[in-house]
């Protein structure tokens, strides 16, 4: 956004900041979210490397295809342990998971 537009909006009462400021996230919250998103991304990459569809992975995990999609996008309704379980089911090694961080 150009400076002039930002100044006009601020003059009208608009406030600008980061998502962390808006949501009042602690540094720990931010780290957790980043970690979850990194693991979710790894799940999608591993599934694609194995040439599996989301539906096929869902069958392995005994869940639904929409749930796998939510896992791969780090949806807030999906627990971190479910995403990790998905990676392990795809053959990821625990040491490789730890290396994500």
C-alpha cells in the first residue's frame, strides 16, 4: 500500500499492524502456529511424494478427505498430534520431524 493511501486511512481512524498484534498472540503462540504450519506443509509434501490423493491418505488414517485437507492447511480444528500421526503413517522418521524445527 502506498504511503499516501495509508495516511488517508489512518486519518479516518484505520489502524495498521500485524496479525499477531490483532490477535494478541504471545511469542509462544506465534511459534506454535509456525510449527503447526511447517508440519502441515510437510504432510502435504510427503503425501504428494508418495503419489497419494487426500482420499487415499484419509483411508489410511481412517478419517475423511476433508479432514486431510484441513490437516494439510493447519486448520485450527486439527490437533498437532493428528498431523504428526499422518506424517508417521506416510513413513516419516521421528528424527526428520524434529529437523523441521
